[in-house]
C-alpha cells in the first residue's frame, strides 16, 4: 500500500526553498572543485591513461628474460650508485637505472651489449665467490648497477666463515683488514676495467669487520646526510601529482591501491601542516583531493588478489619514472 500526501503551506514552502538553496550551493561547490582539479591536471600535464611507454615496458620484459636465462641472478629497477648495496644475499643482484630501460626496449645494439655485460658479470661474480671462499670468506651480498648511460659499477660484502678467527685487538685488525681489502679491490677492479674500459665506474668491497671498526664514522655520515635532507625539504611543500597518478594507474590490485591511498593521506597531513606554516597554499590541497578521488574511482576497477611479479615490477617502476 502506498500513501501519497499533498500538503501545502507557507512554512513548508520556505523550508523547501532553503533546501533548494543548500542543494544549489553544494552543486556549485562540487562544480568548482571539478574545475580546480581540471586546472591542476592541465597545469601538471599528466596523462593518466598511459603511465609507462611501450619501449620501457619492452626493456623491463627484456630484463625479466635475462633473469630466467642466467640462473642465480635477480634484476631490479633503481638508482643505486657506487658504494651502495641492494637486493638479497642469495643471488647476484643487477640494478638498472630506470632511464636506461627505454634504450633496452628500442636499441638492438644496446640490448646485445647489455646481455654480454650481464653474462660477463655473472661469471665474474661466481669466480669472485670462489676466490673469497678459498680465502676463508663468504659473500653475503653482491651485485652490479647500470647507470642511465650503460656504465657499470659493483659491490661485494663478505665476512669470515670462521668468526673465531677475527682478531680480538680491533686496532691491529682494522689495519690488517684495510690492507687485505685494498688488495682484493685493486685486483678485481683491474680485471673489470680491462673488460669494460671507461664504462666501468668502480667496485666497492666491504667486509663485515667494517661494521665494528668504522661504526662511529658511518654514524657521523648518516647524521650529516639527515641534516642536509632536512635543510633541503624545509620551507616548501609540494605534491608530485605525476608520480602518484602513475602509481594509481599502474595499480592492478586493491592492496597496491591501498598503499597509494595511504601515501596520499600522509601527503594530505603534510600539506595541511605546510599551509599552516605558509610553506604552500590551498592549491596543493586541491591536488591531494584530486588524487584521492582518482584512487577511490580506481578501486572499483582493480582485483582483490595478490599481484603477480610482473605487476609488482610495473607498479614499482611507475613510482621511479
């Protein structure tokens, strides 16, 4: 049974008029918000439909094929530089600068050279592991990085197999370690430079004893870096719309999208604090709201499952480019 009631009266008419004005104001605010978001899109020049070029995708697929071809290797996309380490302890790690992926995806000569380099470095790594074992050491982390121009550098971290053989007097031990490590590095670099020539940028050798003998110096370096970073970022707050938008588009699972939304919420807090301190204006908050709206709309298009390795790689790559 339905009941229809027709009621008239000046009080109700006035109430309806107020409701109509409220609706109109809300619609106007929503329209203004849309216009602001559209202006931000145009200002940033971001394309949300295609986040990663075909050439970069082809370069990534080429690397994944090499990982299958050369056993005991693991490939990553990143910006590691000389002296840094990356990856896991089980494999020989290869870290490729994201700007080099485009060349890997389009230039056949570059791909051929890259494959030859990977083969040589894989063989070298195996020989170096055996040499270290013969000297009573085991490799706990080893790898190579390729910069945006195809130049190579590497690292190796080792430790004594028999921990009891480490000298108790750390002063004498430090000098002994320094000399032995210098000889190991010089020998390795000579072989690598003979193969790569000017394309070789250095080989870092670190032994576990360094953590004890150089702890104070390393701590000071980290503290200095932290201070420099604080000075760099203080005084201005900005939202990287392009990077976040790429991550939203690259997300293929709900979990990946939740990660992006958590980052956006964190950005919102930073922006609000920045507005209070005069480090940015309301425009940055509009960008955050636009990105959150994009992520929420995207949530209905992705699946609730674990991401495949390929999807994880593409998702990571979207945040690097």
